[in-house]
C-alpha cells in the first residue's frame, strides 16, 4: 500500500458485514488494510441488488478473478465496492458527520465560510528551510493573515491544492517565474501528475422493466 495508507486507516472505522451478507454479496476484504477506530464509517451496503449475485461468477467465468483485498492497494479484478456509509443508520458518513458534528461545541474550533485562501505564508527558518507559518485569505471584502502555532493542513482538492502551493512559491520554477511569482522551492512535480479516473459503462435493456448496468468498477444495480 502507498504512503497514505496510515492516514486512510486513521480516518476509518470499518463496520464488518454479517456472515449471511458476506457470502451472498461476496464482500471480501483484508481487515489488516482497514482502519477500525477512526471517525469515518465505511461499510458494505446492507443489501445488494439482485443482479449483483451474478457479478462475481460471471466475471470469474470470463477469467477475471475476484480480488479479496480490493482496498489493500490493488483494485484489479472483481470486487464488491464499499462506501462511506454508516452501516447501522444507513446514512452517509462524511466530513460534516465524522469530524465537524462531534467537535462543533469546542471553543477552539472556528469555521469560516466565504473565505478564499490566496497564499500560504512561508518564513525561512534558522537553517534556511522554508516553513509555513500562516495563511493569507480574503473574507468580507478584506485581506487577512492568520498565523499558526503548529501546522497547516492544505486540503483544497486535487486541483486547487497544488495551485495554492504554486501561488505560494512552491512549484516549477519556469511556470512560477512566467506568472510573476517569487520562487521559494523549485519543485517541478507540483500539479503535474493528475490522472483522470476513467470509467466505461455498458447498458442493455434485458427485460421490459429492468435495466442492468455493468461498469468496469464493481457497480451493478437495478433500475426499475
Ligand atoms: C463528479 C465527481 C464524482 C465523484 N464521485 C466519487 C465517488 O463516488 N466516490 C468517491 O470516493 N469519490 C468520488 N469523487 C472524488 C471525491 O469527490 C474527491 O476525491 C474528494 O471530494 C476529495 O476531497 P478533498 O477534501 O481532498 O477535496 P474537495 O472535496 O475538492 O474539497 C476541497 C475544498 O477546498 C475548497 N477550496 C479550494 N480552493 C480554495 C481556496 N483557495 N480557498 C478556500 N477554499 C478553497 C473548495 O471549495 C472545496 O470545498 C468524485 C469526484 C467528482 C468530481
């Protein structure tokens, strides 16, 4: 598994399927690759569509093997997908329910909406390395800088996280110079390795009131 694996595990609380569900839906996993005590609930759907019963067998018959540890670093093969859903309540588990609500009453938590971060502010430390020490952002028509005592977590998504690094002087020197940005760290990898997540699907009407969708991820469902 990749170097992000410990962080995924830290965030997750995997909820095991029951024995019956497991056999019928072919819900296979390697528990050692999953987190058990984090705030984000992950689980298999409690009910699988009828067509799903044929998914593994059909693909197995075509020579595609079932991957019994699909969350463990390889998603090659046939598998039944998990979701970030609380298995008990059957509701979505996400940043709001997992992180915000349990901490909403804390006096040291402030959530500012309608704020646009423009730059991570860096200072050089005594040994000449750049260290992030603040964030410059606009809010209510004015610019502000907030300084931090410990760390900044940059989580602006796969496109805007590298963009913010570039705006802050970390990125490919030639791109930054062309944009008039002072270069702090020349790193040509910033923003360069985004890969599209390709998906193909095939749909066929196979009887009057049911449509079977088969895609190259383990997704099959009935739509009446
Ligand atoms: C169409 C679509 C379908 C998807 N379907 C699935 C799916 O079914 N299952 C799945 O697991 N994943 C899915 N994904 C991927 C999933 O949405 C992302 O992996 C996930 O949202 C990334 O979370 P994040 O917190 O890193 O970033 P994001 O959810 O992108 O959050 C980044 C936040 O930062 C904010 N931001 C950006 N720049 C700034 C700035 N300068 N100042 C202030 N705020 C800023 C943005 O407004 C945004 O709110 C899908 C993605 C897309 C686009």
